[in-house]
C-alpha cells in the first residue's frame, strides 16, 4: 500500500531552509518524495518585503510591493542549484513546479498560449541547467492551470503531471479536448487546509483518519517546503510516523505512476472550482468523461 509524498518548493527561503530539513526527515523515516521546484525568481510577499527594506524596490514602485510581479527577485535556481541536486541525490524524484511562481499564480488560468508556452519553456530550460536533463514531470503552483498549460504538459513530453486535486489517476479532458498526459492528483487535504477546519492540535490526526481507507491507486499528499519543512515540521513527522503505523510505504509519485497502465486510466473532465480550505479556485478532477 503506497502513499506518495509531493513537496512543493516555491521560494528562496523554502529551498534554502525547508528542503534540507525535509531531506533529513525523509531519510529518518526511510521515505522518498517528489520535490517540485520553482527555478526562477522569488517574488513572494516575503521576498518583496525584504527587498523593500533594502531599498531595492524604490526603483520599481509601489505596485511591486503590492503584487510582487514587477521586480526581478532573487533567482532561486542560480542560488540554490546545489540544494536541489541534493534532494535528487538523496533518492528523491525532482520535477518542475514552475519558473516564476508569482507570475503563474497571477496569470496561469487566464493567460494566452504564447505566455503559457514561454513560462513552461523558461522553467524547463532552467531545470535542465540545474539537473543536466529536462524535467519529466510537472506540478503547477497553486493547482492553477488552463487549456494552454495542459496542452504544454503533453507537448513537453512529461511522463505524468500532478496539477489537480482529485481522487484517482486519470487522463484529463478539458473543453472536450483529450490531454495525453496522465494526471496523478493530490487526494488528501493539506496541513494548512486542515488547520483551518480542525485547528493546529488536531490536524495530523484528521489527515491520518482520512488516510485509513485508501483507494486502490493509493493516496497523494502535498506538503510545502515553506511549511512542513519549517514551522510545521514536527506535525509532518507525526504524519509520517502515523502513516508508517497504518502500513503505508512512503514513496515518490513516480512509483505510483510506474504501477499504472496509462491506456487503462479513466478519462475525467477537469474544471476550476472551490476546494475546502483554499482561497480562490483551483483545478479539480470532475466527472468521468461520457459517463452516464
């Protein structure tokens, strides 16, 4: 019985501080995970505030402070390539989260084909510079996707992607168009979502409760380097311990993917919608295509 661990890494701080700690935690519990890295500029709110205090944003103006999209930002890939490679060298899977997370979160669901292609191309090129080979998997920042970005997952030749929330692996259908790249969606709630509903003290137990009866294709849990790799690390360890007691093998998503026959995967529509505990809309696995 497998439970796959997906770790999103979006910021310089998360890469520098969260990833090394997560590597050690995974090693402690004899687990592996799929690390999905943002490899371009960090234009998160924390990075904006740091550059504002340093006086750098005086040259970019107040909109940069408010939206984090107009200033260069520290380059995560150039500054943290060795840390990213250390995650791979520890036996974990590595994949692409994106090039510019702030831009993706602000524009991905509405952007045109040219913007979408450029963002994916920039991310793949930088990933190849860091790891010596192009990515073979992708997990969109914030589960934000569009028809154009789904098409790119097919054109880039990814083996699988994890850009959605849902209940089982599937082939996505968007606006009646088949995207020939399997989706392995996150099936369990995240820690920050669970904290909103049951509080900090009960969040691990709630997720473990929901993990007790897994689907035949296993579960996928998404962690964030900025949370589980930092202030929520003790709770993440409680989850890993609890899953081990439940009999799970804790693996990277590629191990789940390798056990599937893509030709036999069901086809499901995907749609933007609300997910409990999230702000705004994210991409969801919807009804099975042409199901009665």
